[in-house]
């Protein structure tokens, strides 16, 4: 090879290498946070406001604070359509970019990621969804599902029903409780608990599964409700299932004050049924509305600046938008904690897992964030990746949801042993399930 | 077990006849609406031999366009019945433009290509409409402007057979409007010159061309008709739930109807829709609890396949005998 050719080769190599070096430096100075979202498809009605809330919070941190700890966040959405197959494709596509956390936003997508998380060293945040037993940090060191599991939620609803009946949990004896649910991993998750508790507490459970293809066609299920006459109805729905269920309940003249949902219905789900939906209830653990300094900042730095995808300003502060805010608060605080523990700026997935285990968002920290009074304190540990926090019941008044109960703690005495047994059964079923090797930082 | 399958459901029917009537009514309403969706598929298949995979998203797109136009009028200070009907006319115009675009951009360049290519092209139309719809209207669910379109609300409760049977006014309206539309389309097919041309195209493209029928014109008309069917379907299903991309999967309910009624028969779509609608409601209500519930989605296919065992050509299809 002549000198001239060597020179060309060297120049070409330099040209190819330099961007790679810059890329590596850029990567080192940023934190990659993929968001699995669904803005299209049958579940977009629920997915879109959550995606907006999640994205807007992280955008605010970049725009207002320059990221977290001086490191910019690289936020990227991957559209799953609430489809497990697409969700797994999203996971494989983001994996090479070294994400510090993944948020599947689907119980169906979360379940196959559980065994992958430990291998790929990417923590999974399935916020109040996914496998309830993954709260057990000793068995599932890479999975986090605060602030409450679907099992916790079910027992919180049962306790609310008992108080409505004028007493303790023994008041459920002899009652007939209907459970209408999306016939998918999410809706089936509480079934073992329902079977167990119906025997222990003496209530009769009537199950009304709704296939995804029939979400908007629930007349058969509600005819069965009319025949069975359950004393209370519990809803675990998602997407168009919730709106249709509320409409069908109104149509069937089911008493709305006895229709209680897990924490997923939105304002739109109740609004469509008109005045008849007044009194419809759901669980929640955070405020509704935009009257918080953090949300004012989002309005100013993100929405008004045209960096949000919300269709109108009044969407900021709605239930599922605020749910997305809560989710991103957990992500951001876990990254911050990881930086604090490791002393590094550009943290990795392994660091953020430690950050999640050390998560301690107390009232003072909520005030600093600009979310004072928005929600309760959150503290996780190596053993408890959920916290099993209290929730409250909110009721639809025709315009918005109003808090109508005190905070209700889950029935830990009932759920705890079942979670232990389920975690153990999961490990045995997936043997050889690795014993926890990750050290515990939390004090 | 045998008692639960063969005796108990009929005992329940006799003991609670009011619930039987209610179930039959719900099945009838669903059946008419399924027939409407199936009709969208049948129209396009008859005229172009294409199974239109995009029919479901056309339901979503038309409903979102209608609500979208109305929202724009409301934002500009015009709301109420007049705005709703202007939005309806504009949406019909959009569906006409869509039909022209499909003919010009998709069908015309693919003429004489194998059917499977045209079928795959309808996948393309589906994803373009999903993306375009999401970009323009967003993923938020919207409320159908039912009252603005003079669609009734509330119910008519009738005491009968020792109980109360509730007929939702919106369901009565849906059944009437869908029936009128189905009868209108059937007459259009049978009695008008364009209808005869459509049937000629369905029989043979080449023969139709040889007698001077414009294939392009027929395709535009038939896709426009399917667009209008999609619009009515979107309004009716949207009023029963909400207007969102979830409406797309409602179109799946037409598949067992098509299995039963055939892809080329308008009466097949109607009778098939009614059999599937009533059959699945009775199945879910009386036999569903034996299987843990939620059997409706596959029970419809079971009914269709059971019929095909005895009548493989479908309800109104001709028995095809090929001599070799």
C-alpha cells in the first residue's frame, strides 16, 4: 500500500472512529430512559394520558433542571399497543442502548420480562400492576411494583365494602360480590386471592370475564349481573372496557354507589355515561387536579412551550395524567438515589436497581419536588419492593373524582402469606430460579 | 353435568322468561350491528374480490372524523344539531375522498394482480389510517355526539312475563337505522343500474369491462358505500361505548358472520349477523357459567362452524360442483 493509500485509510478510520468516541462520551453523559407507551390501538384511551404524564415530567427535568444531577435524560417512547409481542420487541430494541429502567405498562409484557431483568441487569418498574408476588425483593431483586399490588387493591375494596355495610370485615359474610374483569393477565391476577378470601371471609364471588374483543360489547356480562344480583360489583378493567362497563351498569340500573373499581378508570370513562355514572367509585393513591407547583412548572416549561403531546391544557391534572407523573417521579427519584449511593452521575441499570431499593420519598422531599399533598410518602427496601401502601376511594360527581374515604391499608395478614407462597411457587415453577446475589444497601 | 348442559338452561328460560326476552333483544341488537359491519366487508368483496382488512379502522376513522369536525365547530362557537349534521355531511365527504384515494393510489395500480396482493394492500391502508388518525385526532377517547344527532337516550321499560324488560332507546334506534341501511343497500344492489353494474363486476371484471362498465367508477362507489356503512357503524357502536381506537376490534365480530353468511351474500350477512348475535348472547348467558364465562368471542365461531358442517357453502351460497 502506498503512502497516499495509507493516508486515505487512516483518514477514513479517523472519520469512522471520531463519531463513535463522541457517541460514547455523549452516552456516558446521559441517562437513557425508554418509556413503553401505547398511543394507538384499543387501549390508547388509557395509555395516552399516562404516556403524556410520564413524558412531560421527564421533559420538565431536562428543560428546567438540565436533567438529574446535571446529567440529561434521553427519553424515548416505544409504542407497544398494549400487545405483549410488541412490548417484547420494544424491550429487545432498547436493550442495546443500556436503559437504566423499563416501564412495561402492561401486566402481560411485565410477566415475560421478570426472568430477563436479572440477566440483562435492567430493573423493571411495574407501578401498581404486574405480578403481585414480585413485591418480594428477596425472590425478585430486579422487579419493583410500588405503591400497592392488585391483591392489596382487592382487599382495600373489600374493606371499603365492609365499612359501607356498617362494620368490620365479617360483614362480608353471606354477601354476593361480582368481579368483572379484562380476561387477560391483568384481570386474572387477583383470581387466586378471590378464591382464597371468598372461602375465608364467607362471601360468594361471581366472576364476569370480558375478552379484549368484547370490551365494547358487554351486554351478556351485565345480563348475568342482572340475573345474579350481586350486592357489590368490583371492576378490574382497562381501555374501553371501563367506559363500556360504566355505561352498561347505568343501563342495567345497577346502583353506582356499589360499583367500585381498581385504580385505572379515567374521567372520560365515567363522563360518557352521563349523570347516571354519579357515585361510581375507584381506588386512588394520589391527587387529581393540577394545583401543585410541579404541575404548574410542567404547564410553563413543557405544555406552554409546545413540548407536550397533550391534546388540550385541561388534560394536565386528570387522573391518568397524574398517574404518569407519579410513575416518572419514582423513576427520577430512583435515579437521584442511585447517583447518591454510587457517587456517579451517569448511572446504570444496576445502580438504579439499588436506587429503587433505597427509595425514600418523604413528605419533605415531596414538598421539594413540588408535590406536597399530592400523595403519601414512599419507602421501599431490599425485602419489600412494593410498600403495600394505603389507598383511598374516590367517587365520580359528574365532573371530577372526589375523595370519599380515609386511607385504607391492605389486609396484610391475608395478602402477606399468599404473596410468600406465590413467590415461592413462582421460583419452584421456574427452577432453577437464581437465589438473590445482589447486596443490600438500604439501612 | 349433563343436566347442567341440557336441562338447566331451559329450566332457567322457563323460570325467568323476562330475562330470556331481554337476552333475545340484546342478541337481536348485536346481530343487526354485526350484520352492518359484515355488510361493509361484503360490499367490497362483491365488487372487487378483496377482503378489506381496513374495514375496522374505517369504522374508527369515520367516527373520529365526525367527532373531530364537531369539536372544531364547537371550538368556533357553533354547536348543537345543525353543527352535528354539517359534521356528518363533511365526514361523508371525507369518506368519499378516501374512496377516491384508495381507488387511485391502491386499486388502480394493482389491477389484475393476484387477490392476495390486493388483500395485503388493505393492510397498508389500515396502518396508514391508524397513523394518520392518531396524528390528527390523538389517542384520547371521545364521546359520540349522539344527542346532537337526535339519537335518543334512556330506556323503555316494559313489565312483562313477571319481570321488567328494558329496551334502550339507543338500541332501538340502532336496530331501526341498521335495518333501514341494510334494506336500502339490498335494494340498491338489486334494483338500480349501478347496483346491477356492481353485481356484474362481482361476477367477472373482464366481462363487465367488455360491456362498458367502468371498473374505477364502480370501485369508488363501493368503497364510498363501505365508508358510509363504517360511519353508521361507528356512530352506533360509539354511542354504546366511546369513540376510540378500540372500535377497530369490533370489526372482528363480523368474521364469524362472514364464515356463516359468506363473503358475497347480502342476505347471508343479515341472517348470519342475527344468528351469531342471538346465538352468542344465549350461549354466554345460559351456558357461559358452566365454562367459567367469557365464551362469547369463540362461541360465535363455534356456531358458525356447526352450521358449516351441515351447509359447507354457507347460508345462501350455491353448491359449487366442479366436473373433472
